[in-house]
C-alpha cells in the first residue's frame, strides 16, 4: 500500500486549493503544455528515421536545386550547315550556352538527320558569304528549344541592340533563384508533413484517446504538438539559408533576422495546414498522401519554380490562396534585393491573415472526442 | 448514490446502432462488470460513460463534464511505446496537471504497487503484454479518479499477469474506487458485485452474481438463458 494508505479517490489535488483556483489552472495549463512539448521532443529525437528524413530531405533538395537543376540550358549542340563561318562560330561560342560542332553539315538534309538523331539540337544554315540565313531547332524538348531560341535572338542581335544590364542576379545563376525559394518550400514541407504525421500517429496508436481523458484542452494539445515542429522547421530553414550562403554563395542583401520574423506567420500557416490534414487523415499513409496532394500544387503554382505570369488566369486564383505564393517574393526579395518590411508588408499581411484563418479552421475541426 | 448512470442511452455509427437504449446504474464504490460477446456495445458504452462519445439519445454520467473524476483504461496498449515507463507515467501525471513532487510520489507508489519498479527505464514498447496493461492502469489512476473504467483489460494477457492485474483491481476497489469493467470472460465478471449482460446494444439483464445465476448453473448459462428469453 502507498504511504498515504490509499490508491482510491481523493476529492482534492494537494497542489490545488480552492482559493488559488485561477492561478492553479494557469499553472496546470503550463505544466500540460510543457509536458506535451517535452514528450514530442523526446519522440522526435528517438524517431531517427523520421528525423533523418526531415533533415536529410532538405539537404538533398538543396544539393539537387543548387547543383543539379539549372533553369538555364548550357552546352546545347549546334552545327553549321552548308558553309563554315568563323564569325558565326565566334558569336555562338562566345557563351557557354552552345557547343559548336567542328564539322559542317554539307546539306540541309544531313542537318535534319542530325537533329532527328538527337546528335545536335540546333542547326544554323550559313550562306556562301558566311551569313546565317536559317536556323533549325529540335522542338521535341520545348525547354531546350525555348532557351536556344532566346539565346540565338540575343546573340544575333547583340551588335545592334542597346546595352542590357541585369540587376540583382547579373549572371542569372540558378542557385540565386532557387535557394531562396527552397527555404519556403522546405519550411512548408517539413512543417506540414511533420505536424500532420505527429497528430495522426497519436490517433493511430490510440494515445489520442488517452489524452482526451486528461484535462488537456484543445489549444494546449495543438500548441504542444506544433511547438517542437516549429523549432525543427525553423532550424532547418536556418540550415538551408546558411548552406545556401556558404555552398552556393547566394547573396543575403536583406536582414536575415527580419526574414525569419516574416517567416513566422508563414510557418504558423504551414503547421495549421498540417493540423487540418490531421483532422481528415485516419492514418500516417493517408496523411502523407493528403500532404502531397496539398503541397504539390503549392510548389507548382506559387511562383517558386515557374513565374506566376505563366500560370493561366483560370487557375491563378488557386495560386492566390497558397502561402508559398506570398513567402517566395519575401524570401527572394530579401536574399537578392535586400527588401524590408516597407516593401514586403502586403505579402507579410496576407501571410498573417492566412495563419489566423488556418489556425481558427484547424481549432474548429480538431476533435477532442472520438466520434 | 449512482455515480455511473445511463438512461435510454442510444449511440449509432453510420446508421448502425451500437447501443439501443441502455439503462445502467452503478453506485459509488461498486465493482460492476459488463459482459457480452464482441460487438455487444461494451466499448461504446464505456466510451460514452467516459465522455469520449456523444450519445445520440438518452443521458449518461459522468460523461464529458465529469471526466476529471474518471480513469479510463482502454482495450489494448495505448501508451507511448517510444517513451520509457517513467517517461510515460511522468507525462500522464503532468497531463493530469499534477505538480512535480506529487507526480514523483505517485509514480513511485504506483510503479511499486504494479510491480514495475524494476522496469522504469525500459521503453514501454518493449514490455510484455501484461506489464503494458499494468502500466496503462497506473497511468489511468495517477490522478486518483473516483471512477475507473476498464475495457477488456486482460485480453491477450497471460494467466499469471491476469491474476496480478486482478489483484490491483481489487485493491483499487477496496480503496473505494467505483469500477466499471467490460469483459468477454464470464470468469472475470464473476468477481464483480454487479453484472450486466449486454447483447447487441441492449441490456438483457443485470444484478448480483447470485441473483443472475438463479437462472442457470453458471453465469454463462444465465447469459444464454437471458438470450433465449429475448428470442435471439
């Protein structure tokens, strides 16, 4: 038997007296919040596989986007047709965009065959005076074709057009374009998926049922669950930023502290989306599927990868509802242009509104009963 | 005074009735057993009493409003397998709002009571089935509830652990806790002062073991007799 002689019911908790009920309630609430947060941290650290995924995946994405993915196409195979021309060769070789074949295709038919075989992507027909008179481009890869066309236009008219100055990313480096966007994409992915899985796992294990029997309130449970993931997501965002600056020499012209301040409403929105997913998903597999269903359009339609102007009007309203649409200009603006709140307040305000709406929705839909 | 009570309790899931007008009254300090086959509605009844389900019709007590006085020990293991025994107990103690000193004192008492002191640093997921059930019981009585709901607490537990588990239940009962236990085992509910036969969401009959066994040699016979009485 225990020292006080009973395992049975007690009418009062020794730590709570009637005269101090409000402050005792506050203390109890803080105690519960701390307990949930501590438990989540312990579970997060012990779940090595998920932790490795949460940290490893952003690193892999950073390397892929930083080293692997180039939005500009270089080394496009080009051949001269009919006649050789040192002048045309020199113009084409001036930039790394083209790799000019040493041999000249004798006829247009031969050039067409080379394009058909895929050995070259562009053929420039040169007349007897050494002037380019016609260009054939392999359009089967629209991305390469578009880039080739653009480069050729620039190169062929470079002698006549006005000098061009490209600001903020003068060499048009892909890393400068991608890394700031990646910070937003990673925060969204980690924040949403980790939160959704964290809550759904409680339901799957049946521990949510046990939690519902305790005095833990909806808000305590929600905040306690998302706090550790907020810290994890912010740490990963800092890691991506630092690696972007060090490995890829992406400039940070704005105030990084300000960037992470502006990231808070964005993060809250992402975590609330995770909570919303957890209200509909019954298991972790469903949570992952729902998260993918929600996150993929964000990446494709937010302007992080493709310009918003390229998105047809019919579906642009979807873009307007995505948090990443507003965080991407904040991140790019601060990294590359050194923008601050004075310029970015509209985006920050929309993110604050989104964070509020998603949190209220999540709180309304988050159930503290099983039915 | 009845501390657990249900009047005309109805609960359905996707139009499939689980409880069809259940009446139940458990006085303070009583050990009451609800017995029935799988799908009889035992878990639904306990969850309604615990306030985890909102009844479609009828009334139930203590329900949601009185959950502070209720400890719920669900069927199966539903604690954190990746936390140690100590961490699980400490977490649920904090979840019930107990301060550090109270938590530590009750953790020591209850782990000793349940014979889990030697396993404090083990991950809960690595405990045997019987130990996991005892740990679940410990976590559900940390706040010293006056009412304890046990949903098939010994299912899948070996006979020795089952005996140990019953010793704990009886100690809690002696200490004055009102216990409502759901089980599929007749030999288990025979230990209760008050037995309720539940079948397809309806109470067939209820009363003391002696009272019910007047209709048959054993509790199981009495249950079968009640079944034939309703023409099932």
